[in-house]
C-alpha cells in the first residue's frame, strides 16, 4: 500500500496521507514523497494549487513515528537525523511555496501534522479538529517549526500550547495562528471538488463558517505570561477554573527538562523559519542523547504505562547547563536546505 497518494484533479494537485491505521503518522519516505510532489507541481502550469488531506475518519496526521525514533535512540543508526533533515526542509518548502497550499486539518493534528499544515497558505479546521504540539509529554519539544509558530502567537496562548502540550479545537487553533478557516466536516468533500476548477479564495469563502467559541480568551490563560515556570504555576493555582486546573496538571506532568528547553527555544524564535528550524534541528539531534527523551517515548508508546520517570538532576549538570547542551554545533551535519533551494531563491529573496 502506498503511504502517500498523489492525484491531479483539474487544476488541483491532491496529496493524501495514506496510513489511517497509524493516524497518518509521518516517516522519512512519506516526507520525501510529499516534497517530491510539491517540487514537481511547483513548475507545472496545469496545477494552480495543492491540497493535503488525511485518509480515514480520525486524523489528518498524528505526528511522526516516535517508535522509530526510540529504536534509533537505542541503536543510533542515524534514521532520526535523516527524518528530521527531510521533514524540516519540507516544512520550509510548504512555507515558501509559490502556489496556494490548502491543508485539511480534520480530526487529530499533532506534532509533525502541524508542520505539514500550519506553514501552508490556507489552513482549514473543522468541528472534529484536535490540534496541538504535545511533545513535552514525551521528553521532546515542539519542532517542525513549532517554536517559530507558537512564538508568533499571542504570548500567553503560545506559551501555554508549547509548555503543556494541550490539544485545541477549531477556534483556539485559529487563535494560535495555526489555522485560518473553519469549515464543517460534511462540506469538505464539496470544497475539495470545488478546488478542481475554482480559485482557492473563492472556493474556501463559500464554505467558511464560524466555530464554536474556545477558551484561550479566558483570564487564567494570562498566567503563562509570567516570566518563570514556577511563577506560571503559582498564578494558575490561584484560579478556580477547571481548565486552569487542567493546564496546571499538564504543566506539572510535562518533562521538566523539555519545559526548560522549550522556554529557551521560544525566546529566540519567530523572526525566520529557516533559522528557527536550524536551531530546532540542532536541539533535536542533541536531544537523542538526553535520557528523558527515551523515557518519555517508553512510557507513552512502548510500555504504555504513562508513568515516565524523568531524570532530574542529570550527570551533575545544572539545569542551565543541561539546556545549553542542546545548542552546541553539530560538526559537519547542521541542517541545510539543499533539497528545496533550487528555484526558491527568487521567491524567498535568498
């Protein structure tokens, strides 16, 4: 079975993530296939815009294959580095794509699913959308440009999403700047059909609606503007609000070393996606050597006990030193953009 399906439907190039039993989780071959299709269609005069959908009725994309990453941590075969190298270049290609890129963010959209949707020009959510960057729960951090995207969101809301890994419905996903348009799930097929012949903005506007209100406007969310993590927790604890309590519980359950790393990454992110992805790539590769990453994956998907034993402290390192290790240069293997740069230089000004 092909994990990525591509079709030309009139003026529409359609990409389907085709791993429904795995919630369309991404692997290296899938990222390469998407990248290759986008490069092929970029210069095809018959293709005016591209849409990406997920097979099945549960998820657009639940992220990357973390079981494969766990195996790489044990074996250090280089597969994770290769996956991120291709995936992050795909994220940039989507961001800089010269044609409209429409992501149908229906159902579950997590981690790497955000990377292949939220960088697009048209991001569509539905009443079933559950979107987020839950990586702090497995000892990692919001990558695929997640620190770039969430640093550009309203500060408190973006920091809440990054530090807790909570999932959001349509309205709050739009408030975070990860989506633009709400369309009822029952109308997605008709919208996809309209895109065969109609300009994107006209087709999308015909089906656009207003989602049910979210909660990122609520007062307690501003607790995440506090300068330190302990201050955030202390402020949250003052609210008698079930959502505030849930956010506090998520923050306290998150991997402490990940939370510190995320806060540092957010501090310098937001100005340039390429630079932010290069920083994330460096941090991701170094994170393979931190025992919290393997422990988080073990607890989540290997043993599934949901009881990670985070490693605090580590190797006589201060928390600050432990975080700083993630930003050390990678000798001879920093992220570059050689897979996509040809033909994009003029558009991106590089």
